[in-house]
């Protein structure tokens, strides 16, 4: 288990993304919601922020300089629908449980049969305990289940979260993940940190990991990369994080990506 973060990261220094991109081959990890897409109540249709898709395509077209993975709590097929498939871009879904490689196709990092009975018990609990029509949205992601409460009464949501956490505490295969206006029931054996480690190992070539993320589940990746990567938390209000730096919006994420793109475009080595 990683410890809780205590320090507030400083702002991302101007020019650092450009410098790193000209000095290293990069493995760029991008969370989706809140990082390259604005948080919206309409979770099924969260669109990427303007310009980011073109930037990802430009960077992915230079595989000797950039490898790119989108890494999200969403299912990979949902990510593919919202962002579109781009040649060379790996999609990591369900917080690291699903990896969809551009060449090799989709694979799972845990055996689903080991999780299903436990997840079925959670599905059943949610069916019995979540009031219909009260602003809650249950998102069943097959290998995890999320309860969104962006539109629900805050007191009711907080009571329900506590009860769900208590229920899941007794299930050894599962763990609770708290995100932005969402509580998720996840496999204990997969998280974004493990996924990042696996992809870095498999990538073969020495690359610097650069990771942008905004959520609690991204902390596992920030922690995994704390000695070796450039990690950036996306947050309007600065808060403690294992990330090395912070930016305040998805717009600043795209600016950093544009910096990296421009720095390597003129690089003729
Ligand atoms: Mg996010």
C-alpha cells in the first residue's frame, strides 16, 4: 500500500515539457476525465478538449520519440468511442485491468473469473440499496462497478458511500476507489500504477514516463513513477499529491503537449 501524499506539488515549470521531450524519448500517459476532457455531468458523452486529439495523433506519428497511452477508469471500448482510435495509441481501461494495444488487441491483467462472484455481490447490493430516480448513476464496467453521485443529494450520497465501503471491506478480492463524484469498486490486484509499470517494462526502449492525471486513482501511478518519471496533477485547487508538479486545467495539459510537439518538430537528430 502506498502512503497518503502530504505535499502540494509546485506548478509545472515553464519550458520543462519541451526540455524533457528534446532530451528523452517519452512514454506519455494521459488520464481521460478531468485531464484531457472537462468533467461533465453527462458522463456518457464527455468529449476531449479541443485540439488534444490532433496533438495525440501528431505525437503518435513519431513513435521513435513518443509512445502514448490513455489510462482511465473507463472501459477501453468506452474510451475508444469517446476519443476515437488513433494508430499507435494504447488504451488502458478499468484502472489498469484492461489494456488495448494498437497491434496486439485487447487483453486483461487479471483473471475475470476470480472477480465475478465478488462483483456480482456488489451489483446485487447496489440494486437493493441505491434509490432509483435520486440522481445516482450506476456504471457497470464488467470488471468494476462505479456509482456516480454528481447529481444526487450530498447527504444521501455520503451515507450511501459509507455503507458501500463497509460492505466492500469484507470482500478480499475488491477495494474501494474514491474519485471525483464517483465511488468505485475495483479489483485489489490492478491499479494505474501497476499498469504503468507493466507498460514501461514491455516498451523495451528506454523512455521517460510523463504522466498527467487529476484523480485519486492517478496517485497510484504518481507513486509508481515517483523516482523515475515526470508526473503532473491536474487540479483547480492545489491539494497534496505524489505528483511532482501540478497544472490547473486540461487546457494546460494540451499546452504542455504542444510544447513537447514543437520541441521535437524542430529536432533533427
Ligand atoms: Mg480523471
